[in-house]
């Protein structure tokens, strides 16, 4: 998020900032739907450590460029304060399509997410992984929840980003697909009917990305600091390898659409304090118990992928509880103090 350090409100200057960037940095920075937001994208990496090192460099360089314009940067699921109405929008062509089709929905305040891509060898593996990762999305959301305030007020929801963003169509938890052909036929109907111009207008919590050869996990709130980002990235990668090589998620869980959707809500509401439903036993299980079992199974895969160090930080996410931390800072210092704290953590390693 782009911020005016005098007020700590969103600064709608994305186009002005992007125009100042040199070629290398500009290749990793993109306009978003709203003018107070930019997207940072790393290249493809063989290790989580490599990706986070590049992200840290990108954050630092972009922060320096923004400072030259009198602008500060921060990352979290949402800006916690009151937002100007109407929210200034980005003039880019893709975003004009979004605004034209979404109308008033697109004028809601911006949300900020962490997207992690997992490279897969073929289309069948992609759909198998896509189906299996659905079972783990509530855990990822609960650990990442970083937006406890909405328009300056506490809502009792750990991830307000999730609640606000789901007003858009084609969001949320996708259904189980029988195979890649099932996915293609489904998307083809939307494309032929001109409901969407391309498949990237499917804003599901997880989606195949055939153009990149990846499965993209999109459910997580953006993280204020790099350590949390690295931990979540490692968890996604290790669990993905676990599922592709071991098939960890049960068929009962992957087909329990209603349970997964309820778990998604519980994760958004309660963050690391959530109790998630086990459909096989019809009981609610504390997230910490679910996470302990998952980390035990994923640990060998993290080692094989070279991200055991980053994965070891995951339990700290449950203990530290980013949403609670932000609420406590806001209670002590007000919303402006919270935004200032988020800005101070943007380049923290």
C-alpha cells in the first residue's frame, strides 16, 4: 500500500511512482485495481530463500523510490483506517475492464494478498494439486490473517480482506474438478459467453495458471514483514510436494465442500485461534493441532526443497497472531500509529 506519511492514509499515486522506476525494478512492479496499491512480483526461484531474498531487495528498492516522492510503503491484508470515497482507481486497461464489469463493487477499498506459485510438471498434476490444496487453504488463511480493522474499527474478524474481497464474483473456494478437461470445459463456457476476457479473471483462493505452468495459492493476506512471508511460502511449497508425492489430504476432506467453506470462514474470523472441522470425525479441532500434524508430515518435503529453515518459523505465526498484534498496537497508538508501525516493518528481515 502507498501511504502519505503525514496522515498515514492511502496515497493514490501508483502511476506516478511506477513512472520513476528503472527498467529492472519496473519489471517487478505493477499497477493494481486501485491507485493506492502496487503489486510486487519476484521471478521464479528454486528455493524459498531465493524468492524471499529477491522480495526483500525489491521492497527496499521500491521503498527508496517511493521515499523520493514523499511516499511510504506498507503491507497487510487491508489498510486499517478510513478510506476516501470514491477510491481512486488505476487507469490501466485491465482495470478499466474490472471497473466497468464490477461497477460499484470495484470502488470498494483495495485489498492486499500474498500469492504463491508452485511449479508443476503437467496439467494432470496441476489439477490433482489444485484439488488437494483446497483442504489446506483454511490453515493458510488463519496463519496469514493480517487485517483485523476495517475503516478504522475492530470487527472481530481477523481477515477483513477475505470478507471484503469475496463481494467480487469468481472468488472464494473453488469446487473439486474431476480432471484438467473438466477445468478447461468450465472455463471455456465463461470465455465463449464473454463473461470473462481470460482465465486470470477467476479470482479463486487457488487456481491453475497454465501460462506459467503453476498452481497459484491466493488465499493469504499480505504480510507486514519478510519472515512471515517466507514462512507461509515455505508451508505452501512443502505441503504442495507432500500432496503431489504422498497424497496427504483425505478424499473425505477434499470432497467436503461445505466443510471447507465453513473452515474458510472460521479461519477468516478467528485467525490462529480458529477451530477447524474434521469432516471424518465431525468434530472441531484447534488449528494448532491441525498445524502440528501438517508440519510433521511436510517437514521431509521442506528439507528436500531447501526451505526447512523458513518452515521452522511457521509455529511462530500461530503464536504471535498478526491480527491480534495489530489490534493491540491500534488500541495503544490509534489507527495512525498502527499504519506507521506497518510502514516501519515493510523492509524488516
